[in-house]
C-alpha cells in the first residue's frame, strides 16, 4: 500500500499464513515467512508477488525459520530458527530460536548465536552492517531484553535491563537510534532509545490494547507499527517524536508487521 494507507494490494494467494515481509535494500525483492509447505520457512518474491522462491529448508518436524531481515548491501539475510534445537519437550517452539545468517539465495547458512536458555529472536541489521540487534531471554525467570552483537555473532552486549519485556528492536536509518516494543509502562507500546541503550523515550500511549512491531520510514522521520488500540490489529504511523499519530488500515481482518 501507499504510505498513506491507500492503494492496498494483495501479494500472496494461498491458504497458509504468510507474514513478516522485509524489503531488500534495492527494493527489488521482499523476503517473508510462510507456512505454505507445512511449517514456517523463509521465501523471497518480486515486489508484485510473483516469482516466489523458498530459501530455507529446515526439513524437520516442528522446526521453523522465520523473521528475515536483509543486510544493508542486500547480500545476506539474517533470521531466527530452531533448526538445531531439541524441542521435543517444549510447547512453545519459538522460545528456543537462535539467530542465523545466509546468502540472499539461501546458501552459506551460518549460525550466529548459541543462546542456551530460552533463545534469541527478531534480528535487525544495523545500517553500517557491523551490528545486529536481537532480543533474548537467557533463562525462564528472565524477561526478554534487547542485545547487540557483531555481524558475526561476537561481542554480545545487553542494551535494556528492566523488570519488563523489551523486544523487536529496529535500527533507525542513520544508525543513531533503535525503536522497540516494551510493556514497561503497562500495555505493550513503542519506544525509542539511543543506539547505546540510553535516553529511552516512549512514542505511543496505548491505554487499551497493544502497539507492536515498529519499523522506521526511510528518512527516519516516522515509525509504522501494528496496534489493537481500536480493536482489531491495524497499521498506524507516528512521527518519531510520538506526534501526529495516524491510522492507515481499517478493516475487519488483522493487519500487522509493516515494512517500509
């Protein structure tokens, strides 16, 4: 759809769930997750929805690969997967994800995290290509918090440290700030902090419902997100300082996971 919510167009047509779209840096491809072949795998397609190609082949019952995000040069895709985890006695498989990277054609898969505990998820590559933001829950008594690591999985360091959940971190286009979701003030809302974890600012005020999955506009002036503040999960956009909130979608279905 257009950035004002107009001209909405359906890109995928199947009975399975498709979600988590991510534009390639050159705008020529969209990576996404899909259950179309039985469990969640990562695919790419052209911007008009044509030419879908499967990139991951987890090929093990109950194991998935999801949440793709492109490197700034478009050559690599980082994602989360439980492909190397023992999930036989776990009801919530996604808690056991680790972070992987692969070439944009699906080859050369590299495991980046060995999280232990309850895994890592939701990777996002920094604009300079040197760092990846993730969220992780190191043990069952811990909250999910945001971490940074090198693009090769080294030098992991924690950015948030609260008694509440912080997750789904996304870098601003200039690499100076990170938007994320947290329930530190009650319901889940959208926040922005400096890339070193300081100067946290609340962007949304959601007394009813939740606001989730933030994503920056290319110029860094706006943040789009999904929210249930008016009932159904719909797409909204707000200025990066929290002003000028606008609703973009209005229908009886669920709209979520925007990407600019």
